[in-house]
């Protein structure tokens, strides 16, 4: 067997690839937000990363298209590749992206429509992230989904998104989530800086002085370590 050699241009075999799946049974909790920021952070770190958009709303795909146009005027921003796919075809989608160090998958909130495929995808992932807000409506949706993932032997964690850590509701939400599964130790606050750049194809990590840089970079650092990169 040939010995492994150092790679000048980072690429990964299927056995080396890391797959991060953003999954949840409720829309608007931040799956696409985390996907695009992780993709940009990974590319800024010198990793090869590919996004796969399995949501029919194509939020991640549309953002990537806007980014491609924006880079004509701002070429110093890292390029991000995103490809659409169906969750029922997840095996082919991952196989086509095997050359990447990191594959980031955005999924639709309607997990019940293709439950078997979603669970199989999450089982094949290195880590499944379940974003959530701190309202009772959010928790009533994501906690049962986390229980389903864990019952299937799937490695999964919550990430709190769009929260105010100073409120009682945040404290109460954290307590409930802790009983259901692991939580990323960094939460994403409710900041305009996070959402405003998306319309132009950017993320806060593209800018030097955005308030959201610190929490988003911390979430990336944590997730990078969790998937072994």
C-alpha cells in the first residue's frame, strides 16, 4: 500500500471527508445561515469545502449565485461552490463531492416527507447540527427531532441561534436543550450584521468590523474541531 504523502492542494478521499449536515424539523432556525458562514470560514482557512443544498427553497443556492456575481466587484472574497440535490439522492451527492475536505449540507425542514433518507444522510454524516431559537415553539419542534436522531445512533448537537443570552427565556431554553442532547458552547446572537450581508452574497466573516464575526468564528472553530479538521 502506498504511503500517504503531504497534499499541497487540499483534497480528501471518501474515507477522509468530513460531512456536516444542518438538519431540523422547523424552518427559520438558521440552517442556511450556519451553512454559508461555515463554508466561507472553511475556505478562508484554506480548506476545500462544498455546499449541497437539499432544500427546495434553494436559499443556500440563491445566496451562492449572488456571491458569484458579487465577486466580480470584490474578487478578494473567497469563492463558494454550492450544488442542488435531492435528499433521496444523498449518496450520489456526497459521492460527487468526495474531493472536498468538508461537505456542508443544507436540508429542508420538512423531514417527515423523506424521513428514511434524512436519517440515512445524517447517519452518514460526521456531525449533524440542529439549529434552534429559544422560544417554546422552537424547542417543541427540535427536541423531538434530536431524540429521533440520537435514537438512531446519530451524532448530533444543538446550536442556539438568534438568541439573547441575557434573557430568562434563553436560560430556560438552555436547560431544556441540555436534557435532550449536547449543545454547542457558543450561541449565535440576534444581530442585524448576520443577516444583512446575505442579500448581496456575503457573510459577516467577509468584513473586518462586523459585530457578528466573533460568535460566528467561534462556532466555526468549535464545529471544525468536532468534525476533526
